[in-house]
C-alpha cells in the first residue's frame, strides 16, 4: 500500500478545489438551493401518487452534442493492466473543448484511476467493456471536496467524480468494477470478516477524528484526510450537479457506497445493476438531493440497497439541505440490510419519498422498509409512501423505525418521523412484522398500513412509543389485526 504525504493546505489551494470555497461560500452559490417541499404538499393536486408522477416527468435524461471520442484513440489499451487514466482524461477534455459529447469505452478491460466528469459529457461503457479501477490509494490523490458518512471533508477522490457539473451521464451495457475485495479497500473497515488482520491499518481513528472535527466546527478546509488515512472513497459521486443520468451499466464492488449523488438536482438512475457484498457497500444513497428517480434497477449489496440521506449531526445542521422528491419504482432487491432505507445520516431532513412496484426477496435481506435515526441526528423524515410491493423472504422485520440506532436517546436533537404510509404490501416470510421504536417524549407519529398481508411470521413484533398507528385490512398469518 502506498501512502502519499499529507498535503499542506493554504487558503489559495483550498479555493482551487472544485472551484469551490470549502465549507460553503461559492460552492453554495453555484445555484440556488431548491425550495423545500412543504409538509402535506403531496395531498394537493391529486394526492401522493400524482405528486410522484410529477417528479418523474420533471426528471429527464440530459441531451448531449453528437460529438464522440473513443478512449482508444487517446492511447487507452483494453488489456486490463495498462493504466488508461490519461486517455480517459484526454478524451473528456477533448470533448469538453467542443462543448461536450460521448466518451466511448469500447470492448475490453480498461484499468484506470479516478475519472472526473465535466459538463455535457456522457461516459458510454459499451457492451463487453469494463472500466476496472485501480486499487492503489495513491491513484486517488490529490484529495477532493467530498462527503463521507454525511460529513464534508477533503479525501480521496471518488472513483467517478463530478463537481458543479450540468448534464452528465454514465451509460451503456458495460461494467464498472471498483475492484474492492478482501485484499483491497474493504479491510480498512477494520473487521476480520472483511479481510482485516490485527495490526493492519483501519478507519476507526480517522472516522472518530472526522466526526470530532465536525462537532467542533473545524472548517472543511482543515479536515484533510486522503494519503496516510483510511477513509474509503465512494464509487460514483456527482457533487452539486444538475441533470445526472446513470443508465444501463453494471456496477461492482465499490470500496464503500456505490452510487452517491450529493447536493444534486434532477438525478435519473435507470436500469442499473449494483452488486457488491463488502462493508458499507450500499447500492444507491442520494444525499441532500432534490428530484431523484431510481427505476428498473437491481440491488444485491452488503449494506442498505437504497439509503436516502441528508447529512450528519452538526455538519448536517451546518449544510442544512434536505433530500426530497424521490421516486423508486420497478426495482428488485436481493441481499442487503434494508431494501428502501432512510438514514441514519438524515439531519437535513427527508421528505416526499415514493416507492412502488418493488420486489424484494433474500434470506440475507433484513428489512423491507427501514428508518434509522437517533437524538444526535435530529432532522425529520415525513411524507413517505410505499405501495404495491411484493416480498418473498426477509431475515428480520418487514417494517422498522428505529430511534435507537447508534447514539440513541438523550443527545438533545430528537428527530421527527411522521406521515409514513404503506399500501398493498405482501410479505411471504419474515421473523416479525414491526420493529417500531420512538421515544416517550418524541413518539413516531401518523403511520398507516392498508391492504397488507404477512403470511408466515413468528410475531407481530415491537411497537413502542408510536402515536396514530392505523391498520386497515391487515392480516398476519391469515388473521386480521387492527387498532
């Protein structure tokens, strides 16, 4: 493993990262933040599913100039061993000078370091083509402005990264291989089941340091990690971007989260397959994003399949941008901690989330609908709708809302969770239906299940500190339950 020396950051250098003033400033003014959706807005103009349809109509695939550049014309060799980093950068730069277009990755296996997308660029990965990303951490330096578990910092570049770009895409029937494994990246989690051995480097000290910096208000420009540190990069991260398309590709084995749009608007993720069973190998985590559609996708992951997020703790309150107007439909969920999940990084708030026509089944999928939060996160989750979902086998609970995740109660920032509505959910097999736990002084509010059946479960489960739970035409093991 190669460690690069920690860079000395001056104010001049900080201003140069992504064209942004670190910690806010110019980055925040690239465009106005979208207006927050008002509570109850889904009940106006045709109800929640008409609102979801409006979101889908707004989120359209970007269009690109007809210019093309094939990476092999810039020196790329698809032998799986030649470093093609310069070829990718040169092809992108050549098209950017012409106002944009399509970068074509032809059949072959192309090894590269990080790829930086620019406005009006479509990275097209052809069928039988694979982009294989280097496992050398030094390849992902210099550090870039990014978010790690809901906290802003300077860290290794994501494997595919864009900052402040408009109209970008990753398309095609090919494969993106992060090459995360028990030998590379995953051992940094610090768990023996992920390949770590005692005495080897791991992330816990850096993770603690980053969280402490955020709580103490250390400027983002001084939260410098990267070389000599062990916070794994995410795989695909459009940061403060508009009009993003990811379509058709298969995405494998990220160092950490696979698809992570941050502070972006107009994100369409369509017909994508995500497979990765490493630590924190979440499938798709939109964070502080507005107008996101995830459709026709398959997730088979080592953590949450989809986890909607909005910043963490003090740093989430500083940035204070919600995730809202998110539609997930016609997707398949296999292994994972949760199918459709919200949190735990949800401090900026999550609202207007719609899941429909979903299919889930795996003995290694813990939960269908999962919410995780605590009294240090604060923020809110509200106006969440799930309908027409078919579930085969679950390992634990059909429906979980957990206020005791990680830090638990007594931290001064109780969360608000209300307006959660489930309709036409069928579950074949699970250990329990519910695991709902609020706080005595901060109950979960306004939860409804309508026309739902749970055929083979051991118990109804746990319902603690919940106000306004309404069950209409709900059966458990063939028997109606209500009240």
